[in-house]
C-alpha cells in the first residue's frame, strides 16, 4: 500500500503560480502522476513522472506551463503550475503505481482544490 497526501492548493489569480506537493509513504512505486477533475467533467490526466529516471510526460493542455518533478530523498512529488488559467480550476489528485506502465493507477490521494479566479 502507498499513502499519498496532497497539499498546496488554493485560490490564485489568472496568470499566477502554485506548487502542489504529494507526500508518499508505505510501499515503493514506479511512477507518480497528477490528475484533475473540474465540476461536471471527467477526471483527466495532467502529468506523470517515472520515479527512478525522472522521465516526464504532459497533457497538451498544460505543456509548457506545468512542471512535474520529484524528490527521491523526501519521497515527495511536485507539480509546479505557472501561467494559470481559469480553465485550470479543478480538484487535483496525486496518483502512484508500482507498475512501469498501466492504464490504471493503484493508489490515489484525497485531492486538493485549485481555483483560478480574479
């Protein structure tokens, strides 16, 4: 089992920045990802990082604005969000999985709210 705790959400103006954190504990995992779900919409993939190599992948909607990273020593992942837009408003979830690749993710955090509004 892997426990994930997100933090860092909040209210920010358009064009602003936020950094989300995801503290992991318990078993080891191979990859960590960030997802988001806006009101009335399905949950969507945002970004993922391969824990050992640091290899990253992004959704087109956030490419160039968001950066996913990890601190292996602290067992914590991050999502740096720049140039935020109102469309980025959502609950953001951290996920982790022991498999190198899978469509599904085994472990999820509780989510943190991000609101982009003036």
